[in-house]
């Protein structure tokens, strides 16, 4: 029987059967559990099989199926696990609560950003036939991805996406810590266009999302914007695995987590969902890389040159000043919390001895 390569919008949004749903404090997660208690990601009745089929087709045709690798990107988290555990074991939960809250905020950004991705038909921009490709199914894949990140309504109930799942992880692990409004003010990264939530960027983080110019001379503007946006999103999704590993280590430790079992399971659920996102982004961008783009004046452009340039820009964007700004923001929050702690000086000295740190905040 031939491998199925074409799917309708509804098929790629369809749910599998859930034996049980996961809830906390009346918050119901998207996805669910099978009869053995294993996590079933949302909208996965056909989505995973479809991505595997498109990826397999690339491999069968002798093309790479990945364009960006985790080892190309920063692989450390600050504060590291020993530093984070040190804070929590000594009752310094404020900065850690803020970090977990902002992880959720960034997850919510994903849905807003995906809605801004260009939706122009891709076939007129490529020489080769796009039938039966991941590229031909980006509309439903983007829609499913957005719901994964920021939740949706299902059969009359609201389902928590990754943003609210992180808030539930925070509340379970840190015993419902207070979340002051100012945690959303002056954050070290700029929300995407169209964002209408509480988060506001610091002065030096504003307007840092602009692209550096076209990836190739003559590339159709909508394709240029799409490729750069998808590659940037892929880099963020890959770096998230470092966050998952850190959070799983810290929040599964009963000496610093109120509900280690629930917190660790929930982090694992999100990681399973994100694997779907990484897989389809890798596949679609790999398909573009092995094809020929039709330029604005009808000239033929190498997909490989375009995608490889996008890779280099994404790697550069995830290092340097941007990362330094985030690390210094976290350090400042930790310093401020420990300054009000009875043993703050001692705890800060011990914190410093547990791993590398950014420069001290002014």
C-alpha cells in the first residue's frame, strides 16, 4: 500500500482517543494519556505519521532531512541545575518562579508569531512540484503548532497549551508562589508583532526581531520572510530541549520541588509535543533546501544557498548580545532576591561557587 503523503486540514488537526486527561486545579492539559498512562500529544491522529512520511521521502530521495542541529546552538542554562537547586533549597523561590513564568510567556509568543507567518501559495515560487510534501501542508501544521503553544477550546472545554502548562508546573513545584505583575515588565526579549499580553520588553530588547535583509538577491519577499521566521522558530524549539533537561532535573528533585512527580511528567509532555514541531520544521526547510526557487524576475535561485544562509543567521541570533541580555536579566533577579534574604551574602557566595555566571548586574 503506497505511503500516504497528502492530508486535509482536518486530518492534521484530528485528535487520537485519550483514555484519561491530565488536570491540575481544574486546568485541563491538551493531549492526554493512553491506557498505559503514556502521553499522547494533541492533534496527533495523523500529524506524526504525516511528518514521518514526508521525512522518509526526503531520505529515500537521498536528501538530508535536517538543516539545523542542537550542537550548533547554545546548550547551557543559567542558573544551572545545582545553582537553581541551591536557591530553592534555601527558600529563594522568587527568581525561579520568574524564570518559569517567562518560559511560559515565551511559549505563548509562539502562537502569535505563527499567525504572522506569510501564507502565500508556495508552488508558484518553486520549479519542482510540491505535491505530497510537508511544504504543501504548512497551513494546518502552523495552526496545530499554535494551538500546542497557547491552548485552544476542544468540545466545549478550554485546553491548556504549553504556556499554561508551564504555569501549572511552576505552581505545582513551587507550591503556588505569588506572581507579581512586574515579572512581565522589562523582560529581556521583545514580543512578536501582534502580541497583546502583559509582557513588555526592556529598552535594549525592543525592536530586536527585525531580519537583517533578504537571504538572497531576488528571493520573493514572502518566501524570504517565511524561511527566516521558520528557521528562527526551529532554533528556539531546539534550544528548548536544554530547558527541558534543566527543568526536569531541578523540578523532579524532592528536596526543592513540592510536587516533583507531576512537575517532571509535565515537562516531559511538553518535550514530546515539541519534538513534533522540530520534526516538521526540519522537514519543510530541508525540502526547500533541495529545491529551486523562482526569483522575482524569473531567475532560478538555489534553495541550498538560501537555507544555508538562514541557518547561519539563526545561529548568530541565538548567541552574543541577545543571550547575554537574558543571562544578565536572570542574574539581576537573583541578586535582588538574595539581597533581601537573611543569609543573602552567604547564599550568593555559595551560588557563585556552583557554576559560571554572567557579569554582575550594575
